């Protein structure tokens, strides 16, 4: 009896190291006999930490069911949308397509960046002829953020690299300004892009005037505009072309930085959320317009950049710089007055002309004061942008 127990103990001591090694090998195996090196481009995420498919693995209580199969099945329920501009060139992929490995012991999930790169190559072939047209590294990082549950949405933008048109390469930036928009407001963003595209690369000869309404109109469905929130009679309502005033506002500030002559501009009836008070410019056909004149001796060109990934609209005024070196300008919004019904802001231009400082008032803008019970701009557009007084 004692000999039997002794033999059993020796057998356990011999087999224990072997079983331990086999367990470690199994832990780093992908289930197909493949093993991962530290240099492999895979990222591990604990199943219970992924906000998209939750703690599915931890909820598995039936011993006869395979928890890995349940995890893979849950990943197939969630998708990533790759899109060029939120509306066109949409490519849908499941989380499972980028799955690399689920650890049998810890139920940790590995997603492979290389699989995303391969998918981008296929997407790019359907949009353009060269893979370099997609900002692949940034797209891959964005996609990994979605897979790891680090973002609240599942849309990844295939932003192309922006380069200035060759015929504009020799021109200088006389004035520039940018504003941000809400990436989730699809209709509004399409309106911003439509209006920005219509004025992009417009050139004004010396002495020539520009009208925003004439350049982007008519603001109608059959001219490529969408229904989105606008400000009408001081209230937020749905209307055609919501968002075009953000283009007018961005252009207005770019023109001020270029120090061109403003012919017509008016503020919104309510404060907007993408610029400080007195920075904005409203449009309402045919009476409310943004107009300016090229009072330079050389032509100027409007350049618009609609950046989907960073949700930013930039407008540049290009031309030949004639202002003296060392001259700088900036603008400030000053809260001037307020009562129960209205709030007033003044816009000032601050000039430093090689040490000579001047402060010039550009406009006085009055808005309806926000009151309790009245829907605010932020509530109307869920936090990030405003529309027009059409």
C-alpha cells in the first residue's frame, strides 16, 4: 500500500512540469497551432471591457457551451462603418472580420491591425486607384478605437490627404479662419460641404465684389441642399439649407483677417455655438447676405477645406501679400451689454504694426437672450453646431 502511494506521488511529480508547459503553450496559441510573437500587430482587449458587446463572456454559465463561440457570435452582431463623407462610399464590416484570436483561458480578444489594412486596400480600390489616397494609419487607429470600445460611435472616416491645387501653389494666405461642426449632423454637414464647394476656388479681380447668396444659391433641394435645423423668427426649426450660415461665418472671419472691405453682414437673431458673439454672419435670401469687395490691386482666390475626420471647415483667402512685414492682426469678442431680452457683443480688430498698436471696432451684434423654457442652440443640435436664419 505504501509502495503504491509512493509510485503515485512520483508520477505526479514527473507529469506536473509537463502539464504546466502545455498550459502555457496553449495560452499563447491561436487555436490553430499558431503562436504570436511580441512583434505581431494584434491588440488585446478583455471581453468584459468592450462597450459594444459587453460582458458576454462573463455571462456564460452553461459548461457544455463554448464561451469563445459566443464571443465570436456577439462580435458578428456589431459593425464598423467606413465612409468617405458620412453619406457616400459606405463600407460595412463586422467586428468579427478583424478578430484575430480569443484566449481560451482568459477570454481576451485580439484584433489585428493588418486585417484592417487589408480591408482598406479593398475600399480604396473602389474609390481611387492608389492606396495612398486614404490616410491609412489614422483610419486604422480610429477603427481600433471602435473595436476596443473607446468611442461612442462606429463610423470611421476615410479622409483623403488634402493638397492645394497646383494652380494656387504660388499664392500666399492673406487670411484664414476655421470652425468646427458636429460629425453626427449628416444633413447639415452636407449643406456645409455643398456651399463650401460652390465658393471653392472662386477668384475675384481687383475691385470685384462677392455675394454669398448669389454664389451658393438657390438654397433648394434640387440644388444639392438638405433639410436641417435653421433659425427662423428666433426659433430652431427644420428648413432647407441649415448650415450654410456656418460657411458664411467662416468666410466672413477669413475676409476680416485678409483685411478686405466688408460691404454687407448681419448677425444671427440668436447666438450660435461655433464662434463667439459678433464673429458670425447670417444668410437669408434675398435680403440678408454676406458681401465683400476685393479692394486689393491683385486678384484674390477663396479656398475651402472640408475636413471630415476633424469635423472642421477652413476657409483661406489667397493672393499676393502687400502688407508690411511685422504687421499682425487678431480679433476679440467683447460682451458689451445685456438685459432680460437681448445681449450685445462688439467685435474688435487688434493691430500690431511693428510695435504700433491700434484697436478698431468692426461690428456691434445683438442677439436674443436665452430664457428659461426656450430651447437653446445646444439642445437643438445636440451640442455642436448651429444653422441659419433662412
